[in-house]
C-alpha cells in the first residue's frame, strides 16, 4: 500500500459558544459558519481561492436553504467553483467532516480543505405537519425541529438524554459520578475563560445592539 499524503491542521478557530436564544441568536448557522471559516483561513494566511474543498457538518438544516456548507464557504469569500459538501452525522457531524477532509488530502483529492461544523438551535424552526395536504378538522400541533431532527432517536422515539441514561447505566456511571464530572468540567471552563486561554481560538463576532444602539462584539462564550 502506497504511503498517504501527510495532513496538517494549520488553523483552528471558532465563534464564541452562545446559549439557546442567547447572544448569537440573531445570526443563522450559515452566518456563524462563514465567520469561522473566514477567520480560520485569514489566520492561516491562505487565500480564499486556494481552498479546494469545503466539508461542513450541520444537523438542523431546516430553513437554512440548500447546502449550508456552500453558503458558509461563499460567505467567507471562497469562490463558487470550490466543491462544498454538507455532512449530517448528528452530534458527530463536524468530526466526520474533518475526517472526510483529512481523507481527501491523504488520497490526493485536494491539498487545501476547510472542514468543521456549524449549528444554531436558536434559529431552528417549528414544523406544522399535514398542512400540505390540508388540515380538515381539529387542532394542529407544531413540531420543534430541535427535538425532531436533533435530539430524538428516529427509531425508538427516545430523547437523547434518555439514551445517555441508558449508556451511563450500562457502563456503571452513577448520578454522583456524572455530577462530579460536570462540576469539574464547568470549573475548568470557567478558569480557562477567566485566564484568557480561549482567546486564541475564538473569532470575535459582531452582533446588532438593537433599536439603534451600537453593535456589540461577542468574544467570550455565554457559558459557563
């Protein structure tokens, strides 16, 4: 088997992480993704036209329009001649996009690939089933895209939280151990943010101040 081409990550950036309906809720997933891509390639000193492929993960695509990955790429100034692919592997979508990007380089399909993911639960719509064929009589219920497409198992109709409980029980993680892990994780994140350790990876983003007020630059995660 011939040796594969080595792969190097030359830039890795992200937007701040916003809460549900938090500081970044005015921006769509594609706007957030475009901002992250633009910042990443600028930081690497890569010209947009040098990018050969964009692979981006996205789960809650309803209402975003066709191929969110291409929208992110175009928003970042990458030419429309560049191949763009959207990946949906639920929580592992961005990770799978990065794997596919690495494999593309390793197999000689491209030299420069942008890979990652983008999401905005705040902007996921509600569905109104049966409207296309007409609701004849009775109440109609809205379906939350976050729950339907992002957080509910399509086969067992089970919430991901319940699936996590089953996994925890299978591997012997009790509630106390999970709570302790959560607390440690939050404390580490708080310390890292207070110490400025996330500053190098975060691409500050500007949002509207609303009602004629100056725009606001968000450069820190909403949580913890």
